[in-house]
C-alpha cells in the first residue's frame, strides 16, 4: 500500500487512528466498519441520500467529466461517434468493448435485424390497452411481458443465453415502441422490414401507410441515429442504477429492463425534454425571453433543459443535437420553438447568474424540439429515449453480472424510528397525538 494513496482517519470518540486505502479516488465503505466504540457497536457507515458521492460499482463503459463537459463511450468521445458511426455500431461498442470490424458489423446488424419481430400474442396484449393509454406505460408493460415468452432468459449467468436476450431486446424495442405509437392513433401495426436500417425500420413501423414499400427520408433517419447514439448510455444514472439493482437479484433481463424503463419514465429523468417544450410554450415568443429569464433569476420557477446533476459545463450532447436540429428543420420546416430556445440559450450563457451557477444547456434542451418537428407528441418522448438507452442498460447489466465483487443490492439505512416498545392490547389503546 503506497503511503500517499491512503487516508488517515482519527476517531475522536476513541482517539484511535485508522489508515484506509484509496483506490481510484475512493475508499471502501466497509473499511469504515472497523471504527467502533466497543464490541457491540456496529461500526461507522456512510450516509449518502441519492448517491450524491457514492460509487456503487466499477465500470469501463462510460466516462463523464462534468466539469469539462466530456462524455466518452469506451474511451471514444461521443461527438466523434455521433459523426462517424451508426447507432448499432455504437451499440456493439458499448456491449462488447470494441468497435466492430466490417464482418462483425455485418453479422451484428443481421442478428439484431432478425430479432425485430414480436410474437403475435404480444399484439393482442397491446390491443387490450385503452385507446389513450400512455405509450410509455404500454412499453414498460409489454417489455415485462416478453419475460413470459422466453423462459430460458432466467439463466442470466449463461453467456450465450445473455447474448440471445440482448439481441431480442435491442431488436424488439423499436417494434414495441412503434406499436405503442400506432395504437395511440388507432392505426394498424406495421411489421418490420428487414431490408431497412435500424432507424429506417423504426420509421417504417411508425409512419408507413398504404404504400407498398416505405422509403425513409435519409436526413431524418440519420438524425434519429445521432439522437440514439447520444442517448445510448450515461453512466450510473437513475435508470442504469435500477437496471443494476434489479439485475443483481438475477431477475431476467426483460423484467429488469422494464424496471429501468419505469425509472426513465419519471419527469426528473426521461421526461425532462417534455418540460422544456412546456416552458417554451409558456414563454410564447422570442420577445418574452428576457422577462422570463428575469423571473427565473428572482427565484420563480426553473429554467428547464439547463443544468445537470453531472455536467457543470456545456453538455457535449447538446451541441450535437443543436446542429442536428437545423438539419431536421430543413426537411420538416422550422419549429418556431427553436428561435425561442436559441434566444433563451443566448441570454442565459451571457448572464453572470447562470455562469456563476454553472447552468448550461443539457441534452433535453433541444431533443424535444426535434422530436416534435418529426411529428411525435410529448408522450412519446420517453419512449424514444428508452429505445437507445436499452443498449446502455444491457451493457451495464452484463458488466454487473460479470463483476465478481457484485452481490444482490442491499443498501444500509440509518434507523430513526422507535426503540423497543411495550405492546398495548387493542381495547386499551387511546388516540395518540401525531408528531409534528
């Protein structure tokens, strides 16, 4: 143990000094357990609500430096991957650790493509939802339902079984998402077309009408590819943490993915871009932006799409999406919300208040504008997020299962309730005043 890679901690209760090792800038929480006041003392625990400063795993998948605005997948800057790769190419990288060779890529695309079909009974299952059922609720339910069709998926420690379920989930997620979208519109479901690329096939299942062969707009297909790449993984976020936590019980990947998708559905996670659109609607026009910014600075409301739990600099994904938005609008026509958004960004980035608080645009600031321009309603936004994030969830899940240090997730608590109490029979109890 190197002396400069340790911490020396003095327990002022006992005057005992402890030396604990540092590894990757962290100490092991279990090293605190030795710090006791006596033999009956459980030992010191760390208390960290919401995991603000706790590493729950070692991971080689995604690197984020929030202060410098860096996001890398397996060491590659996300902006390079978004410019030069397809989504499935990035998916291969996240799952298997390296970019594919041409032959590996052909095999990978072929395998994913041939797992896009879903069992006909799943369609009947989806028909049971009310016509105005939320698409994300439908997606979560049907992903979980896949567990009942593939009983072998429970053998999560078998590498070949894992790989097959990974292919199934990546292949079927766009199909389920498109079916949920079509159901909400009362339209018949469209079967996958294996001659199309991943995003083109998704567009086909979303928007095909009566034409014999759907031809996707290449600009929109590429924009979707870029958006999928940017949303593929983002380290130990809420839904990835759920994926690892549920997966640690060795539940099958279908119900585990459904749990992660449920976490994503919350407005503080996957629903943030919908909140941005509501904010832009509230602002109404470019001329109203200064007054709105002033209101935010006075403590009335939040500037949605700005700031991030991790990034204290410009979210690198936001820069790429901003560029993609312009390309999309050349096809769809300009979304008037973009001019409002650009003005919000211009004023906020030149204002000392936002600079001081390190509030910069994040990925959600522009993504909702693009999805709306493509024709998606806000209730589809988290569904669009879940499709690419499935790759990241599965990469995190697989890494967790292969990590010999990982056990079933079971955090400690700091108990704040009663000590031992004397039982009072029912007929002797009187109403107790509730504590304030």
